[in-house]
């Protein structure tokens, strides 16, 4: 099952599974939606109103940054490690 | 001994001078109300260069041949046109890199044997060179076309940028360049070819499998010891690093009080073991620790540090010092730094104590001693 971890920088604003959580999903969208189902407040910190990745948030899948930042259709393998992190451009 | 300082700010360029009684004051202003991102006094011929960031009209470069009394616009680095059949130029996050000058972020003179040679670092990551003192610039394509540039991304700004260019005093064709976020690059051929030299740095902001990737390191500022040119210091996004082998390898300087986060660093021109930093809490809290502005200084290569407070505000002070806003003069005895609150401080004793020059300048981007 893919695992998703969140940057500890988010903890200052909202409780989220920084240590990592395993959820099912075949795309980045699927995986994140499942996390947000249990942690609804986190959604608005990672995605904008249209469901796109916020400009200065980056999601890595096995070390590579997600390319489809609006649709989040990047595929996720069953053993994938996802990291939701803040980009350095937003500080 | 540094008696004169240029200060590039959000609203103009200021020249500060020390008078005979030891007082420091503003003696000249230029480009009042314009954003000045960078300034350089060329020690070889006394020309002063200023990089402007005109919000509406783009970045520009001006120069003065009379110590800043009068200025003329010279050539500005221009990005080339993208070939129409080229694929998209995107950064590591898929963001398109515009082939347009965003900001003049570093100006460095070439070697003493290269009159008229200047280097310019820019956002979004282009490196430029002039061989005619700013009459024209050409992009150093070898670095722009480097395939690993695709791994770069913005740090502090939306797009990557070259903020530090250090020419080896022994050989002007050997140059080291610092990129946020794109590691440290080195040439021995005046820019014809490059190798990546960031081994030993690590990135807290990356997933574990990418943390030691040299291509995505974020050195905030890179400085070289003039008399020991193989020794360089870097204030990085998540720590302080030092090399003693010309950047072939970097070692982390640990346990830096009160914090390892910051933007600026300076090294004593005559002593590679003496360096100064101006820390903030961390990248989430870019304010001084406990609201107290301090300068940290080491004289033993980073094994131990003094935390210096004398003359610096210790009560609800929220100054942040940007990467180009700390400088040391050619003797190592005088330093200057300026902050986001428009405050400017000078030290005449190697950083042990500080004098407030002003608390009311515009936000400060760059401070540089005028070479004696």
C-alpha cells in the first residue's frame, strides 16, 4: 500500500500524519483524497480551492516531484513513498 | 581599511562613509525609490555597477565612473530566444522557466589580469559574462545548457538563481558558483565546462532518497577566503558547510549557536578559520532567535562560536539579514551588515562589537565595502 508522509512544517498549522500513513490509491489524487477524508483540515493547506497543488507545495513520489500539479494524475505504485513538502520558493 | 560602504536597498543605493572622528553616515544617494538588488565596485578600475529591479520595466544595469556621483545605463544581460523546436524548459517541479532576466543577483569582477571581465549571476539561473566592462554581456551557455539544470528549482524566489560567483585569485579561469537551489558549480576553463561540487551537503527539505543529491542543494551564500582560496564557507538552507579542498568535498559545521539557519556568511580574507554568520530561527521562522539580533563568529574553523550581542538590539528585534547583506573588508577588521528593517551596523573590531549607522534605511539587500 502506498505511504504518504507530510512535512513537519505543516504541523505548526494543522495536525497531520507527519510520520506517514498507508492508504490505497492508484494516483496521487486517489491517495491524497483518502488522507483528506480522515484529515479534512489538511486539504486546504495542500490544495487550493480548485483541487490543484498549492503553488509552493510539492509532492514527491519515490523521490521525483509530481508533474501534473492540477489533475494529480501521476500514477502511484503499490510500494510508493509519497512526501508532501513545502517548496523553498514560498518562504 | 574599509571606510566606505555601498548599501543596495528596496528604495535606492546609499554610500556610507566613515569620518575622521569615527562616525559613519550616509554621504550619497542614487536611484532613490528604485529597487537596487546588487552593487559592485570593481577594484581594478574603480567603476561602480548597480543592478536595478524596476518592477514595471525590468532589471537594468547602470555604472558610474566617478564614484557614484553620476550614472549611465550600460548593457543588461539578456536571455537568448528559445529555439522554436525546443521542448519545454521546466524545473524539477514541472514549472516553466522563463527565458527572461528576472533579477541581477550577483556581480563579480574577473581576475586582475582580465580588465573589463565581469560575471553576473541572475534569476532564473542564467550566468553571464562581460569582457568589456558592461558594454555587452553574453550568456554562459555551457551552464545554461547543462542537462542537470532541469533538477534545479527556486529557493526564496519562484525560479532558481545564481547568487554567489567566486573567482579564484590564483587563476581567473577557475570560478565557483552557488545556485539556489542547484548546488555548487566549478569551472577551470573560464566557463567552457563545469563540474558539480556539492558532495557532503544535505537537504532537509527533500525526501530521504534525495537528501544528498548535490544537484538540488541550497547554498544560500558562498564565500572564499582570499589568501586560502581552497577554503570556502557556505550558509546553506539547513546548516553551515565548509570546504578546505576547493569544494571537492564539504563538511557540515555542527552545533552552531543559537541556530544554523541564516542567509549570509563572511570569511576573514586572511584567515580561513574565521567566519561570521547572522542567524535566524529556521526557515519557518525567519526572525532572530528570541527577538535578539546576534552575530556569531568562529576563529577555529567552526569548532566553537562566540555569540556577539554588543551594540545589537536585544529586545523585540525582528531583523532578517539577506544573503548579500553582510560583508567584511580586506583587513578582516571591519564588517557591515544590514537588514530587512533598514537597519545598518558596522564593526571596527572584527565583529566583537557593533555600531548602529541607521535604523531607517529601506529594506537592505546588499552591503559591500568599497575597496580601498
